[in-house]
C-alpha cells in the first residue's frame, strides 16, 4: 500500500513539474508526444539562435572597436606625415626667402 502511495506521489510530482520529496526522473524527448517534441526542439533552436545573435553582436562591436583603433592609428600617422611636410615647406620657404634677400 505504501509503495503504491509513493508511486502516486511521484507521478503527481512529475505531472505538476514540482520536485516534492521524491526524485523526479527527467523527461526525455522520446517520451514526449510528437507535438511536444517539436515544440521543445523549436524552443531549443530559438535559444541557440539567440545565443548566436548575441555572439554576432559582440563580434560586430569588437570589429567596430578594432576599426576605430585602426582608423585612429592611421589618422595619427597621417597627421605626423602632414607635420613633417609642413616643416619641410617651412624650411624651403625660409631658404627661398634667404636666397631672394641675397639677390
């Protein structure tokens, strides 16, 4: 009689989704009806897609940061080159002024 009562409690616990005092056995996909299996599969696939989308968004953010760093580095190099060119033009201009004054 007690065994039958324990079995009934375990069955009720499994049906309600609760854990109760008894150990619940996990439900395996082959134990579910086809519709529930399909819904469970869709749920799992949607969760996988959500994780992939989050990973993709993180990758995009990292790429944007790398592109910004690369752009900033290239801009700095360009500014340094521009400064060197300005210095050369200033030196040539000074030489030209000196040459014109010597004429």
